[in-house]
């Protein structure tokens, strides 16, 4: 990509998209780590037990709910 052919609006849009992608990747990594540590208490087999699956699902849902609450709270402060 030739830098002289990119206008500032395109560059800003690209940078915002990359920033959002990085934030999503970071959130997925944190969610995975937190829920894995909480729900997987023994060496995993070829598939999760029903209690592990339920725990992982509930943990991920709570994590996403709290992330939305926090994001809304910060937006309301602006």
C-alpha cells in the first residue's frame, strides 16, 4: 500500500479497526484464561464433562455481561 495514496480518513478507519481487533483478541485471551482456570480442575480428556461445559458457558456469559456493564459505565462518564 502506497502511503501517499491513503487519505487520513481511510487511515483512521483502518487504525480503529485494528484497535478493535486487538481489544477483542485481548478479551478472548483473558476470558479463556479466567474460565479455564475456574472450570477445568483436572487434566482435560478428549471432551469436556457436562459440568465443565456448563461452567465454561456460564463463566463466559458472566464475563461478557460484566464487560458490557463496564463499557457502558465508562461511556456514560464521558
